[in-house]
């Protein structure tokens, strides 16, 4: 039995992970779950799966959670520090990092230091501190298995290959709800329109990131670190159907792709079961009566993608600045404090204003994150 923790069990990835675990009860045991504040769903999950440990970050909800959990043997912890130190709570083989944004950073580092394998959904962690995380992985006995569908695809394409034969990674993008639209159109889009993704149902933050193409930008950085490739060897291509989840081109010109219906349970299941492929009865892709299309992304209209490539090229603390500024502007856009295109101009401004550090240590990255948030918030006040 593989003993699993799901951080962010009440979110889109978390809920789908629990579904995968439930379907494979004979090989997976859910030992720890966590949420930020959704105590009702967390209690429901605890009563159903009977994990050893439940963590709620928002301490004001712990009493309500306690009342709803029926088994007194389940240990309940609360506060951000409990999430950061989750590995102390019970013995674990794997953690699914399905929390959103920067909140995944310290728990991921903690997992690596404690030699727990990571099924990584929380891409922001690799964007903030990719180089530092890679170094930690090299010095410990923990594996990172990608959950992001594109990275799971690349990981599968590279299976059994010599990584020196890799020529380039071709990262596919759906293009989001505003594919093909121009700047004038983007000037007027509403939160509701941005939250309406054509192919995937996801949490709010990543849905907005998909509409601005920042999600693809974060994924470019995630791929650079996960697969240790030069940024020049990563291409982004728009593929509106989201059937090809990404591809790898080798030095002989061969391209290997991974295809399937857009369903996050697939990459989740692959990461949890790795190196075994588990069976399921999810919908199969049918080549007849369907078509696969491709377009070039417009870097001029979707400036975030350009900013992400630039930050990836610069490395140092630049991706950390990009991520922190993005988290703040997305949250402000969702609250209707700023308009759609303000997001990218504020991120660009933050990247120009916050001091660049070429080889930051973790403390310097945490400080960069703090300073960027402070600066970005001050910019938003002027809007
Ligand atoms: P959701 O917003 O749906 O869920 C986020 C989860 O994290 C919830 O359980 C939430 O708890 C918890 N959480 C939120 N903020 C905090 C915090 N500050 N501290 C601790 N816990 C917190 O997000 P998604 O599931 O969509 O995304 C999760 C991660 O996976 C992101 O990094 C995203 O980029 C990545 N990802 C998601 C995909 C998807 O299809 N959804 C695809 C590929 C990657 P609560 O419910 O209490 O708020
Ligand atoms: Mg993805």
C-alpha cells in the first residue's frame, strides 16, 4: 500500500486525486488531507476516507471542523505551520501538492528533505525556486512526478529515452477562452468571461492564468527545471482541442507525443501509480470524426507568455518576481480591482522594479516574493 497525503484535497486537483485513490483502494491509502478553509468538504472527505491526519490552515475553522469529524482517532492540526510541517504528522510515501500558489513551496521542500515522493501539481513552487528545488532533489531520495498534464506527457514521452537525445520540448496550449482575440477585445473582458475555459474545469487562479496565457508561461519555466532543458529548446504551440498534451522532438527528428481526452485524472493516476500504468474506464479518444489543429501563439497580444520566456531566460529571482506579481494581480482581477490587461502591465512593471539576483538562495527568494507582493499591491492601489 502506498501511503499518500493530499495537500489541497478540497480543490479541483485534490478532489480528482481522491477519486483516483478511491478507485484504487487496494494499492493507495489516503493518510493525510488538507484544506485552507473549506472545513465542510474537508470533514466530508475525512469521514469517507478515514485518514490519520487532517490539516486546516485557517485556524478559525478548526472548531467547526472538529464537530463535523465523527472519528475521534483522526488527528486534526491547524495553521499554516502545520501544512509546512505536514510530514511530521504521520509516515508517508507520497504527497500530492494540490495547493495553489506560493503555499506549496515550504511543504514541497519539507517533503524532499524527508525523502517523500512528490506528485507535483503546484507548478508555482518550481517557478519560485526551481533551481534550489532541483539541487535539493539531487541530494535527497525523493522523486518529483509531474501532475500537470503537459509535463506528465513530456515525462511519458521521455520514458526509456536517453535525455541527451532530446532536441526540443513542444508544449501544447489550448489558447484559453480568448484564443484569436485582439488587444481591443481583451480590454473589455469580464471576470466571468475569463473564468469560462473551453476545455478544462479548474480552480479560479489557474483558470485566469489560462486566459492570460500566464499558465503556459509558468509551464515553460516548470518544464525548463523539471527536464533541465535550455529555454531555447522549449516551443509553445496552440492546439485548441487539448488532445495532444505535449511532445518531445529527438535529435533524429522523431517526435513522440502523448494523447488522450482532456481529463486530469489521467496524469494524476499516472503520477500516483508510477512506474505502473493503472487501468480505468474514462472516455477514450476517437480519431475518426475529429481533427487536431495547431496555431502559433501571439506573443504581442498575450504579453504574459513573452514575460515568462524572458524571466526563464534570465533565471535567478526573475521567475519568482513573475510568479509573485502574477498571484497578486490575478487575485485583484478576480475582485474586479483591475482590468484584464492591467494584469500584464503590472507584472511587467514589477519585473523591472524589483532588484535582480543571479543566484538567489531560498531566503533571498522568500524575500523577493515578499518585496514583489508589497510592490505589486502598491501599484494596484493606483488603479
Ligand atoms: P483550487 O483553487 O481548486 O484548489 C486549491 C486547494 O488548495 C484547495 O484545497 C484550497 O483549500 C487549498 N488552498 C488554497 N489556498 C491555500 C493556502 N493559502 N494555504 C493552504 N491551502 C490553500 O486549485 P486547483 O486544484 O485548480 O490547482 C491546484 C494546483 O494545481 C495549482 O498550482 C494549479 O496551477 C495546479 N494545476 C491545476 C490543474 C487543474 O486542472 N485544476 C491542472 C494542472 C495544474 P480551500 O478549498 O479550503 O480553499
Ligand atoms: Mg497544464
